[in-house]
């Protein structure tokens, strides 16, 4: 086969709204799917994506090329789970059709984020982006903004930082100390941006999905996930209490960095323990399913290594700050703890890497 025309629906509108299972293969089935989706939600841009794919299919057929059109959907939980489903379907389709190249059809940057998945599996000749035309009057602009803000993916990104900033500012006003509000707001928004930027939201969504699956199927990991969640909440509360104590008990503001180090120093081992318990529960489930659980061993070492680094660095910073001399260690002790934590983290990471290479050699034999 010469080419595959691949239409991407990353958030599974064709399944959720039109009730059609993915992948959708062939011109006729894609037209039927587009019609069902158009009736279910006339405003959904994925309808136009499929029609654009069909038009491109017809044009290439007129050039006497051997092509096929396929629509692939992900999951409502857009992120890691969605991309894993798309990758699994891509593997099966490429293996079946053995096409020389593909053309991606999408309705925007979100769908095009799966390009690396496609590039790693097949040659991509190009991306055909579908842009829906709109009237350029004020009413149309207002409607588009309203529709966009009703989209959870956009509203979470736009409203959460604004709401977080407003809550922090109001809390400082209530406490009668608004002069430090902007520092706290910038710190909170910075943490939120790092949370989204490093993909921790995808990790959290995956955790929620695994927790739901474990609950429904009655797996052992439901217990360990619950314990991990309790430990995370407990650590966060303890860190917040310590943060607030250092903020309120001194006449001089110690600085947002010092307060964040106090918070990190208190929570890190709670978080590491939660990660360990959740991972061990997952390993037990995988072992009971008769699959290879050893590839999860390195995660335990890497989490412990990261915990050592963060704890050592935060302890050193706190010990060097004159405003928190009474924390619990002297500056010399803090310096020694930092060196020991760095060395220990490197050693633990090397052990994790060694185990990772060993388990990588075992996996193909088990398969």
C-alpha cells in the first residue's frame, strides 16, 4: 500500500458522542461515522476532520494511488492514557497494511501532539490541518470564546491559575498582610505551571484510571493506592502546617524560597513512601496476572534517589539561612548531609539503572 490517511480524534469524540468504536477503516465507514458525529454534535470539529480525510482520500484515488483512510480515537482522559490507546491502534494498523507512508489529518495542535508516535512507526509525508471557517462578527467571537471555555481542557488551563491567584490574594487580605500576596501568587502559579509542564497531570490521570480499574476488578492495588493517597494527603497537610508556622512565628518574612524549602523538607519522604506503596501494589497485581513485574523495580530506586536529593538540598538551604537557624541542623551538618545525599542518590540511581538493564534483558524472554 502506498499511503495511509490517518484522522486523529485524541479525545474520543467519535466513541463518546457517536458511539462508534475506533479504529474506523474505509471510506464508507468514515462517512457514516462523520454523519453520526455531526448529528450527535454539529459543532464538533472532528466531523470536519473526517470529511477532509475523505476528500483527500478521493483526490489520491484519482491519482491512482493505493490508499486507505483510517480514523483513530484516543480516550476522554486526554494525555498518557489517550496516547497509549492511539499508539496501540497505530501498531496494529501499520502491521496490517504495511504502508510506505502516511498523511496525518487533524483539527489542531492537540491532535498533532501525537506526531512523534506516528513518526516513530512510519514515514509521515505531511500534516493536513482542518480549520473551520467562522463568521467574523462579535456574536460569533463571543460564542467561540464561550464554547472554548466550556471545554474542560481549556478551562483547567485558563481558570485554575486565575482562581488560585485570587484565593491566595484574598487569604492574605483576610490575614491582614497583603504585601506578600504577590510573592505567594507567583510561587503558586509557578508550581502549577511546573505541574502541567512536566506532565504530572497526565500521571495523576493515569493514577485515577488505575485506581478506578482496581476498584472495579477487585485488585490488591486498590488497598495500596488508598494508602498512598492517605500518605500523600497527610504529608501535604504536615508540610502546609510547617509552612504556615514558619510564616507566622517570625516578625521578618523569611522569603518564599525558604518557606517552599520548609514545605519540601517536610513532605518529601511522605511522597516517596506513597510512591513506593503504590508501585509495590501495582507489582503485586502484575505478578498475579502472570506478567513480568520486574521492570517496575527501577522505579523504587529512582523515587528513593529523588527523595534523597530533594531532602538533602532543602536541608542544606535551611541550615544555611540565618532566619531559620533553629530548624534542626547547623550549617556544617547541612553541608555534610547534602554531600552524603548526592553521593547516596548517585549510588542508588546506578543500582536502579543496573536493575533496569537486567530486567530489560528478561522481558523479551518472558514474552
